């Protein structure tokens, strides 16, 4: 029962927060306001009481858009629709922000890889780099291959040279367990 009360109080707080910043209908008490119609046209400057009556006649709400303007700007619009559009716009902006972040792709290469297979992996890595992602190249050592780490370093240098001058190595190659790894990004 206590949890239900907390949930209700949180909901009340969120509604208070959203309505405290944006005034609606009878909360708008300015001597004069600039009124914008539902489709964005200017309806002119009028008293807030006249603007409220205009909104009531149309069956929609009067929403404060810019309180700091002189005179304050209000819009005749359906409040639910306005909130929905705002929410969709914020979600779209968040999605764009996530898309701009680059990802870290990983490409595993064994020591006994053939030249043709290596060229295919290099082509894939170029595609990742062109998309703006970083690529972590892992040279995997199996069994007794650990005794020949210099072969792994040569293979890593070969991969980086095949990627061309557009690829820049971030840091030095590092051994972690049975893997030799380095990160590469586009210049």
C-alpha cells in the first residue's frame, strides 16, 4: 500500500513539473498576448480573456509558448496533440544523437589465414571505417603459435598497411592472453 502512495505522489509531481513551465487556459493571466492559430497563422494581439474565449469556441486549449516575449506568445492548439508532437520530436533528437556515436567493431584474424581471406576481412574493415566506426583488430594465437609472437606482429602490420593511409592506429599493439590487439580509426 505504501508503494502505491509513492507512485501516485511521483505521478503528481511529474504533472506539476510539466504544467508549471507551460501555462494552459485560465492560468494565462497577461493583459495582452500575441495569439497564434492552430495552423501557425498570426491572429494578432488581444487580451488573454479574449484569447481564452477564442480557444474555448474552437474546442481546444490556449497554451503559453513564449512567456519572455513582449507581449507573451500563446497558441490555440489541442494540448494533448501538442504534448505528443513534443514527445515525438524529443525521441527523434535522442535517436539522432545515438546514431552519431561511433561503434567499436571487432575483427578476429588467425595466424594461418590465407591471402584471399585476409583481403576479404580488410575489405570489411574498410567498410566499417567508412561508416565512421572504430575497428579492433585481434590476432588470435592458438596452441604453439604463442611461441612465435613476431609472426602475429608482422601480420598485424600487414593488415594495417593493407588498410591504407586512411586508417590510423590508436596506441600500440597489446597482448592480452592469447590475443594481440590494436584499435584503428579513420583519419
